């Protein structure tokens, strides 16, 4: 009985989202936001769109009714809906069929969501929220990566280290070699990492 109630509640949530979006397919576009150093992806109404790192279309983390309540997916009525990307948005637009016949818009293989804490365009209160097995970020329009303002604290991602320059002098003097190391943060996830949500 409890499972039936949850399914009915989920269906009602998705039906309300689909009704609210109307019959016009969403057009994704880019917008400048003072919180970020680059343009981010927004929906037809100029509202910020988010991704959950490290979620992909093949590894969904936001599946519970609680998650979908706080992070409503950007949906369309049908898998045949023609999606439009506006100026400044780069990446392949797609449609993910979720449970209960819900069709969620994706960009670059990443499912797109709104945040229930944003009540108007230009808001990005969901940035860097850690919940439901990952970290939520507004999506960069240019690179389909997570944008962010310059900060001294890196976002919680997997670090990779690369050597950018190595110089040495093969002499017997006291000169030493100099190595410059740069740490770059990417959104890749080791294949053996598991999330318990």
C-alpha cells in the first residue's frame, strides 16, 4: 500500500511539472549570472538549470520522490519533442526516459534539473549543495561543465595531477632541476566509487 501511495505522489509531481511547463518545448539558452565567472544554462523562463555531479544518464542518483521534490527535472511531454538550444549553449540535447513515463531533458549526457529554492530567474541558490549522492552545480553554457567563481577552496571533485614543465641542466654544478606541478579538478569519478543513495 505504501509503495502505491509513493507512486501516485510521484505521478502527481511529474504531472504538475509537465502542466506547468505547458505544451511549448523548452528552449535552453545562456545567461550571465553575477555569482559565476561565465554564462550558465537557463530554461525558457531564464531559470537556472542544474546537474548533479557525478550523475549521468546511465547512472541516475536523483530517483527518490524526496530528491525530485527538491530538484524537479526539466521535462517534456514526449520523446519526440524537438528541443532547441539558444545562443551560447553548446552540447548535444537529448531526452532521457525516466520511470513512470517521464521524459527529462539532457545536455551533453547530463540530466537537467531546477532547484525548488530558486523562485525567480537569475537565482542560483542550489549551487554547490551536497545531497542525494553528489554535489549540485549550475551548468556552464560554453563547456557543459560546472562553472564557479574563483575561490581558494576547490569544489569536491576528483583531483588529477599533471607535470606542466620540467627543466634540468646536466652539469656537475649545484644547479637543481625545477618541476612545476599543476592540479586540475575534473568531474570524473573513479569506476569503483559507489554512492549509497
